[in-house]
């Protein structure tokens, strides 16, 4: 491949000529490309692709900023022979937005769109191969953090994270390790919180776990942890094929899922205010369905072993359910 080293002056479009706009681009390696387009004032964009001794191949960074926002993209560790290495696209419209994208190894893709409101913050960190992140934040004061690592070989994409936040002061954190995990977070309203951890706490990692969080309202909190019980190398029980679906409509609802092992399924649906659902499943092939309609309802489910099923439906106010199966 042809080695090309381009200066910042050759790569910036529209970054010069606007008051207080600053853009710094440094590239080393093969076939790198960067396009920075800033308008209005006080914009800052820094793009770094490849470092001496560990050059990048075919990196692409596209940043568009309208308003007083900050974007930093760093991409390293391209592998020789790749058709397309890391790619980052950042679009920010408004004031006070911040975006940080850092990608190591090859074929990672990050797309960040913060095109309305003010003061949104997105951090994306991807290491490994063929990880994909799509962050879209509309409103003000929203925060998104995505951290993905792993290499699925020739399979593309590998880990996938999709975050859509519409409203104000919503927060989302997604952490995924190993291969072929999928997380989808959608939050509408104000001050909702979503956390997804798939295989993060276990060194064995995890494969093909799926987590979906959908919240509409104010002050809702949803979290899911899907991780292996034991190291893959010793007992062959990493985290595989777990699924979690959490939907909360209303205000101040709380949903918690923790699954260890493989083949589990949890579906939590809460419509109302101040409802609580907590599911813990260990072993393999457990299923739990929780449906709560009303206010101040509580459901707690614990299942350990193989093949247990639990179905909880509660209507009205102040209902309590506790399920334990071993």
C-alpha cells in the first residue's frame, strides 16, 4: 500500500476563516483521510490517526460542527492489508457539545450525531476489530459513554451499540467485551438512566448477548449485567446467548437485570410510576417475564439452575411479588 503523510493544512475544509475556530490534524500511515468543517465560533477539533512505530491504515475521520463545540478523534493500530480501517463520523450542532472517539486496531466504526440542543457529551472507546457504535443525542445535557472491545475474526460487525436519547439530562453507559454482543438504548424524556454491561466483569468475556432498554418519562433507571459465571477455559461457562428487554413508561421506575451463564431471557415491562422490577438468573435457560401496570408495584425474581420459568403480572397499585426457584 502507498504510504501517505498529509499535513493539517491539506486536510481541513472550512476550519480557517471563522473566528476562534481551531482544528489540528496529524496523520501517518496509508490512505488516511480527514474532513473538518466548522462554522460560527469557538469550535475546536483535534484528529490524530496513527503514531510513529504503529501506523494507521485507511483511517477516515469526518467532523462537522456548527456552534461552540469540541470534538477529539484518535485512531491507531491499523493492520496492513485491511480494505477499510477505523472510521469516525461526528456531527455536532449547537453549543457546548463534547465528543471523544478513540479507536484501536482495525475496522471499528463510530457515528456520533449531536445535532440539537446544547451541552451533550458522547464518549466512544473501541478496541479490537469490527466494533460498531451509533450515538444520537437530541436535547440538552445528555451523556453517552460506550466502551467496546473484542475481535470476531472475519465476522462483521462484531459488538454493536446503538444509543438514542431525546430530551434533557439523560445518561447512558454501555460496556461490551468479547464478541457479537448487542446493546440498544432508547430514552425519551428527562433524567433517565440506562446502564448495560455485557461480560465486562468476567475475564472469560461473552458472546452474542443482547440487551434492549426503552424508557419514556422522567427519572427512570434501568440496568442490565450479563456475564459468565466461570472462566471459559476452566468450565466452559462464559456468558452466551442471554437476552434482556426492559421497557419503562412513566416516572421514577426502576428495572434491574443480572444474568450469569447462558441462554437466559428476561422481559420487564412497567407502565406507571415508582414501580420496581429485579431479576437475577444463574445457570442456563431460565426465563422470566414481568408485567406491571399501575403505581408502586414491586417484583423480585431469583432463579438458579436449569430451565426455570417465571411469569409475573401485576395490575393496580402497591402489589408485591417475590419468586425464588432453585
